[in-house]
C-alpha cells in the first residue's frame, strides 16, 4: 500500500510539473539556501550510512528559478546518491556559473553501466530492479528531475563509471533576470 501511494504521489507530482512547467514562478534568488535545505533534509539518512555530504556553492550565486522545484530536483538526485552509495562514501553537491549555471551531484556509489544511461530519465526505468525494490523508490525520481529542469529551459546530464560513482549535472540558464 505504501509503495502504491508513493507511485501515485510521484505521478501526480510529475503531471503537475508537466502542466505548470509553462507557468513557473521564477524569481532570481540565491542558490545556496536551496542546496542547504537539501543537505539538511537528507543529513540523517547520510549519517545512518556514514556518508559524508559536502556542499560547495558560492553564497553570491543567484539564479532565475522556481526555488521549490529546483530543491525537489536536487533532493531527488542527492537522495538517490545516498541510497546507492556504500557506507563511508561521499556525496558532493556543487554549483558554479559559466555559460550556464551548473549544479552537480557527485557520489562514490555503485555507478551505472553505460547501456542504461540513455534511458535513465524515463518513467519507471530501473537499472537494477532487485536493488531498486530493496532500496525503495518508485522509478519516477529521475523523470521528475528531467521535467523540472526542462521546465526551467535547462538540461540534465549524467556521467557514470561502474564501481566508482556517478555525476548528475543540472544545467540552468545563467540569466540574471527572471525568464518569462
């Protein structure tokens, strides 16, 4: 029952993002507090596995965003990183401005085989069904991330090495003004 409720909640969230994506409530705001809220939310889970959470984001870095949606996207990525990283590993959240604002979530986890990367952001796609069921989740977290970032006129990429970890990068427009 809990698993079905989680799937329903995630499907409703995904539908809401797809519908509201055209009408985001963007404001230029500092990014660091958004990332700090993610670290705070997942600190206990990371501590239970003795996983170090590191944050590197200039306090002056601002971006045009719907803060709650970007928080959800980063939360989904960091939650996955913690789930799929062994004890005494590390998850690093960093952000920088270049031609785009890049938010990276890097882990020292299991990594993902190359053949899975093209389908990773599809709804319900799982690279390891047995491990995924054991870890929990609905198979919708990365699809939600993708739709949030697309609604912000950005992109999401992943690099991964099996046995060495993964790096998910959110690419957001670097505009200093709210995007209409």
